[in-house]
């Protein structure tokens, strides 16, 4: 149910020389200080509170029937299976939840609600120490091949995602791997899922639900979803994939048994960030990111434009690859954490925005979310001298200013891999990190790679030392388990840096099975403290949610911690 890694979708804030000037100023004021140093929060109004949303909510009677919505995406979707390691992307999630069964949807505060078009009920009981969830399916719910949804679809998804079979390249088995049995219930439309260990976030499972006929073998799990949706059961269906025009088009599905969508079609256009901004100003797309100073300045006063601001689960970080090379040493990873001036990066990201951009001290909770605690300790504080001492102790000797350190004849040189689809802010932040680490004697070579290869050929294969990207929509804390668990067998899950520990695994496993929310929060924060100590990554900041949309667009924008219901999206009369 969570959305996953995302690239950058924002623009350049200012010229590079000015970026360096900003960083130099912050370095002077923040060296050796706490992680909050360097921010001038008086220039930004407060971050929207927990669950704040802004979608121009209107009843369907106020909307026109029909019309087209055109949205930008950063790259063409090649793998439409969200549970596949190559499909765990936000844009795939969006398409899949419009075309495949979504059993639960989240409200603005992240609370899951049953989708009545698929379920009449979902109840939990305990039999001894085992948790049993009984789903009752709407008899009208059918796949596009005419079959009714059934327990077989649940069983196939459980075996593929949580069965531990390395032939299925899954992104996240969390929760599915706690299931003991899936079988038919009292009738053809009832499903009984029995857990061998309790699972608090059971509502995030089987959303989307995928058809057994395209999930019942490793080949089907992989190849059936490459460039297409083999079977669907949603309000929309995939009408075309135009690789020349770089567009995906969804249209209403006439076989849909639920509430008729207001829109006739939704078109996704592949556009780089600069092109997306210009396309919006030209009236060619209907929404675009406005979460940078320059973009906001252009869009806030643009004709036919509404700015929507809210609060979502959205973080920016630098993944550290600990599988080999210099970063296999935890001490070196810890030194990098302290050598990167996080307040300076957040200050640059916040420039010109109407909301602040807070540092993140937690991997599971956003700063305005219940459960949040700053667990970063010394690893979240910019301290160049401490970083230099740590590298000295690790045997990396300084050769003077401007030169990389050496050890056993090797240079302390790291590859920071960027997608060619990275926007200018991402590129400039990478260059700023390059400058920061150079001060500690760490050389960083920035390598740009094709956007289509960035995930499957670089992140998934560990073909990098450093990578800057985002995770979004992980409102269920257990959904982050895949990011921090140790790889097993041939499965990396979403731990692209391969950094983990038995202690983190044990804490996260226990937290996932703890039904008391506050007790679970304590366990997640214990795990978070260990994740910081391990040097899994350099957590940066909570990304603001600022979206420019075409005036008259209703029920679309920033949905807080929830989901957009595309059956309700439409144009005002």
C-alpha cells in the first residue's frame, strides 16, 4: 500500500555560485553546532500540521461529467507490477491503484478505510496466538477477464510476495512473510488469511490486489507486467502506451461496477522537470510541482493556477552503499554523516518557499507525525572536525587541503550516481555534497546515468557509493522494514545500500507485531537509533508539499497522508 522511491521533481533555486555562498554562510554559523543550526525559520511559516490536505474537495454534483486530466511523470513505466523490485515506484502505485483492486484507502491522517467497491467487510479475530483476517468480497467485483475476485488471488499474491522464493524479485515481503495460510472462507466471496505471528498493519496488504493468473509463477510475476497491465479490475483501464510520444493513457472502464469516474481519461506525459514547468505554464499539463523558490515564484502568480499546500510522508536522503569499498567500514559511513551539513542543504531547499523545510531526525515518522522523535544523536550533527578524526582513526590519511585521503595506496574516492532525469535541485545538492565531503578529504565523482537504468541497473544492483533520492507515502511504519532489513539470499528488498543488523531486524519484526500503537512507536524509535548508528544513510529533510494545479480542478492536489480517489477527480461546472 505504501508508495515508494521517487526521483526529483523540482527546479534550480539559484545560480551555483550563490549556492556556495549560502553554504559558506551556514558553515560559519553551524560548524560544531546542533543539527538545527543554520535555519532561519522566521522566514517561513510553519510546516502544515499532521494530516493537512488541500484538494479543493467538492461533491460530484458540482463537477462536469467527462474531460481529460493530463499529469507529468518523470520516466516511462516499464514494469507495472508494484510488488516487483523494478516496479516499486510512486507512478506505478498511482496507475495500479486506479486499475487494480484497492481494498483500503487512507484518509488525510493516514487512517485506512475499506473501499466498498471491493469489500463488504474485513474483520479480525484471534484463534489462540494466531491472528485471522476475514475478508468478504463484493460479488460484483470482477477481473477484466470475467472472473470474480476470490481467495485464489490472495493466495497467489501471498506465495509470490511473502513465500521466500528468490525467483520472485519482490520489493517488500513485509507482512506477507508473517502469513501462515490463505484459504476460501464460508463462501465463494469470503477469504480467510491466518497469520503465524500478529501483524499490526495488516490493512496495507493486498492493496493493490493482483490477479492470480498473472502472479502464479515467477515468469508471470515478471514478464506479464512489462510494459502492460495483463488483467485489471478498477474504474480505469490502460488504453495506450505510446513510447514515441512518451505518454500513458487511462480511460474509464465500461465494465466498472462502482461509482462512475467524472473524468473520461487521464494522460501521463513523461517530462523532465524544466519541461513539466513550461508545459504547465503553456496549458499542456494540469498540475506541476511548486516546491522550490523559483518554481513557486513563477507559479504562484500564474494565470489559471491554484497553489495547494499540505503535509505528506515525504523524505529526502543520501543512501550509503556499505556492501563494499570504503563505505563497508561503519566508521567511514559515520564520518560522512557528520561531514555533510544537513542544515545548509535544508536551508537551500527552503529558499523562497511559504513553508519551512525541517531536518529529519527519524526514518519512520515525519516531524509533524505522532511517534516522531529525533534519534539522530551525534550522527545528525554537522561536525567537520569529528568527521576528520573518525577518518584518521579509520586509517584514511590526509594529504592536505583539496586532496583525497589515502589508505593502503587507495584514494578515498566515491561515486555518486544520479539519474539523467534528476532535476536541477537534485544536481546542485549533489554538487554541494561533493564540496562538503571534499573538505573532509573525500573525493566524490558524480556520474549521471539513464533514468530507465537508474533503478534496475544501479540502485538494485548496488552499483553506486552514494545516491540521493526520496521515499514517499510510508505512512504505515512497517512498510519501511524493507528499506532497513538485511538482504537475504538474492533479495535486496529496498535496502539498496545493503546496511543492516540483526538488532534492527529483531526490533522491526517485534514492532510490526505489536498491536499497541505507543509500544510499537517506542520499538520503531529504538530501531531508528540503531539505524543512525549503523550509518545506513544520511537522512536530510522533510520535503514540502506544494503543488500548482489548473483552476477548476477538484478533489486533486495534496491529500495529506492519504490517497487521491481518482473516481472523484474532475472539473468544476
